[in-house]
C-alpha cells in the first residue's frame, strides 16, 4: 500500500470537538537532527496553516514531544556493540535501535523554531521511561502506561482527531491505531507527515494497517 493508492476524504468541516495533533516536530527529527526524517521541514508551513484553521474554529491543538532520558534503552549507544539502525526486539524496545535523540532538555528535543508555538492547548511528553519506548502519543509500547492524552481529549469531549507530524511510520502511526483502540474517529493528514521507512517497507505496512483498522486518510485539500 503506497500513498498514491490511498483515497482521501473531502469537504471536512472542522468542529469544536475536534483535535489537531502535531506529533514530534522537534529538531532531532528534522533535517540536520540526530534522527532526521527526509523532507520533515517541508510540512512545517502546512501544519501552521491547518493549525490556525483549527484554532479559528475553536478546536483544540495538541503537540507531542519525544522526551528521552540519556540512558534510554531505545538508543543503540546504551547497548555495547550495537549501532543505530540495528534490529532489536526487546520488551517495549525496537524493532530497531535509534541514535540518541530528543534527550530531555537538549536542543534536539526542542520544537522547530518555525513551528507556530501559539497554537497548542497542551504539550504531551512521551518516551520518558528508559526501559520502555513510547511511539504513540497515547501510551507506551507495552500498553501499560498512558501519557494523559486520552484523558485530556476525553475531558474536552473530543471525538475526532487529526494527525500530522513525524514520523509517519512510527509516532504518527502508533498514535493513530491507539486512537482507534480508544474509540476516537481518527483522521490521518498524509501530506502533513513524512516517514522514516526503516526497516524498509514500514511506511507501506503502516498505511495498510491503518486502513484496515478504520483510520481515514486526508490531505490539506480535504479541509477546503
Ligand atoms: C520516533 C523513532 C524514535 C517518532 C520517536 O517520533 O516517530 N521515531 N522515537
Ligand atoms: Zn524516540
């Protein structure tokens, strides 16, 4: 399943009970960063634009922020002899090991300067447990501990979520399928994400799985 095979929803009207999620738009995931996603900076302007559309409708905007301790087990550097990109299938870690990225309090963990910081009602941090990674904005990979995002959205009576940001095949994808499992109407704004595709095929696998689970696909045009 490739992006060109997707069908996109049209004519979406934003409601007050919608949320726009901006996933991990941090220096380390952008070109020049430790775990740069190709073309990640191309989506900043569109995110700002769609974000202000949501803001003007009284909807909620939430940013997630990958926020790892330096001793994080998802980093290859914490496994002697391992390199970033090496396969790893630990309990809540993997399927690959990453370079050190988004370490708490570092420049790489900050949001990109061009991202409009006035939009978000909340910032949800994740990946703070050194033993268990959290790709999803909702909870860790073992599904044991939530981040608070579900409670926040439920508290505002939000029914529909719209996902943008990085990376398509990791944090955006896991956030989307958890959103479905938690009962939200999940909408994935494909042209406001970019993927890593490591291991190869992970973008198309993510798209296929989201489609099967009932995630809807949109692009920026869907709102006009
Ligand atoms: C992410 C890999 C490791 C992401 C975060 O934001 O997609 N990917 N940590
Ligand atoms: Zn991470």
